[in-house]
C-alpha cells in the first residue's frame, strides 16, 4: 500500500516532515558560517582553528552522503530520516553548549552524520508519500523550494540570531525542530526499503568510499589555508584518489556491492548530477564570493549582507511554488539550456563588482535573475535524478545526486573561489579578487552546465 492511499492529509503532514529536514540542514551551514567570527572570539581560538567548525561538519556530511542513501535502501528510508534528525538534534544541542572547540567539532561531526542520513532519505521518501503524477510533482517542487529557502535563510537567520542572542543559539535553536521532525516522522512517514536487494552491507565498500570522499574533502578544505601545492593538500587529494579508485575496483568484484556502478549508465541521473553540480557552483559563488564582496568591499554588516542577498531567496521560493508543475512537463534539455544561459549572464553581471555599487542595478537585478534560474534548474534536475531509476535504488540515486550537489558546490566551489580571491588580491577589501572569482564561477558553470544539458533528455520526462 502506498502511503498516499491512506489519506491525502496524512501524506501532506509527512511531506511537511521531509521538507523540514531539508530546510534545517540547508539553513545550518550558512548560519554557522555567519556566526564564525563571534564563535572564534568567545572560545579564544584562531581563525584557522575556528574553521574546523565548518570542516568537521563538511567532512562527515559530504563523506557519508552516498552511504546514507544506500543504507536507506537496505534498512529503511524512514528509519534513516528519523535517526538522522535525532543525531542532528543531539549534535546541535551539544554544539550550542560546548565549552571548547574540540567538543564543538565533535558535535558538528554528529550533526554532519545525521544530515547525511536524513537528506537522501527525504528525497527518496517522496515516492512513498505520493503516487506518480501531479501530486508527486508538486511535492518534489516544494522539497526543492524548502532546500533553497533553508540555504538562503541561513544567511539572514545566522546574522540575526548571532546579533541578538549570540552564536550558541544558532545551534540551540536547531535542536528542537530537528527533534520534532524525528518524532513526527516516526509517526507520519511510511517505511520504505528496497524489496529486491539482500539486506547485507558491503562493509569494505562503505569504508573505502567514505574515507575516499573525506580525504578529497579534507584536501579541498586545505587549499584555502595551505595552498594547492602544500604537502597536506596534495597528500590528502592523492589519498582520496587512491581510495576512490580502490572502491571502484572493490565494487566490481563485491557479491553485494554498496554501489551498483551500472546505475551511472542511467543518462537522466548523469544529467541531473552534472547539472546540480553546476547549479551549486553558481549558488555558492553568490553565498561565498558575494558575501565577502558585500562585507569587505562595500562595508555591509552581517545582517545587512543577508538582507541584501534576500531577493534570491524570495524569488526562488515563489518560482518553486508556482512553476513546479509547469516545469515538470517541459523538455529538461530546453529548460536547462535557457536557465543556464540566464545564470551565466547574471554571473557575468556580478563579475563587474563595481565600487561603489548601486544596489538596484548592480546587485538586485542579477540576483533576481538568479532567483528565477537557479530553482528552475534545481526543480528539473530533482525530478530527473530519480525519474528512470528503479524504486529499489532511489535511495542510492538520491545519494549520488546529493553528493554531486554538496561536494561540488560546498567543497570544490569554496576551495576554488577562496584560492582565486587569495591569488588575485592582496587586500580583502580589493574588489579585483571577487571579480575574478565570479568569472571563475561563470567558466565552471558554463562547462559543467553544458555537459549536463547535453546529457538531458529532449522530450518531456515520464511521470514519477
């Protein structure tokens, strides 16, 4: 029995739980980034050491996302979502009360592991809440809207909470809603797992994959601090490549592989993963490079910078809610071509980075364009990620999709933009570095986005 056959209202409450998980995880990352200077000052640590607050979370989250998706297939997606949100809530509580940076970093690892379990399970559970058709399309569109809203609201909420209540409340205020989502999810969500797979975890594959991804992520985080040629950076990246290569070799011979490598032959999943990576690179350029430009060059405060970027958030929410059904019936290749074209033009406009800047013409106008284009891309690729995937492997497909989203955007994007800014500007107030970073974002989006467009289907997608 599908969950939607029990009752539309109950399915809607289940969808609210799934959306809440995406909203909380999305808001957490940027809210913490905004609070970082205050956190550093109170704990009495250096700026480089304080970055472990972000690094610890990123390593756990990005390194375990793919594993989290597969565990949902094997042991139950509701179980992974509920367990993940409980871990996230517990980690948030400990982080908010942590007296030292070490304990705070450990709590952030717990948060990251919880998020890695919950996020792919949330996307995969949509198929259990709604049957194929318009209802599922609307649900996926709403999920995309909540993910975008969570990420962008993190900037605004992080600045507001830090200014009014202090940095600890950025964590403490996450704990209650996350625990509530776990409790209500246990009651309202259906259990769903793969029926055609043996319940057997490929332990060797899980270790190789997670350690490989963590090594790559760690290497990328060191680029900003140590440089691309530094020994810690090079060794970490090399170790990651060796571990991931070993994982591919292992999976080809494992009797019950963690990742069935043939799933990568599904063209729509490849298109979705490439396009969501390009989308994430564009988005993180606004959040990272745009925030630095506003704060350091134009002199905006933390809350003022969050408000300045708000048009992306508001427009993205409206587009996601109003256009989801319409976009789902259009050719993915056609929609992605137009949307990525708009993203490239908007990034080129932002790359002017004038000083001083007129907010309406120099900032708000391209932000509104991005507010339309970025959620359009995300809605289309969210549908495509699982459109042609068998139900038993939707958790795995969701993990691949989310890994591309967070690994490429969150880790690679930040590492590239931070390195470009450092190499092209001697003064944080100099706009030259931010201009070059926006140009780098334009080039990356153009290349990766074009690859995704070429892989995308020409006609309308099937009903999910």
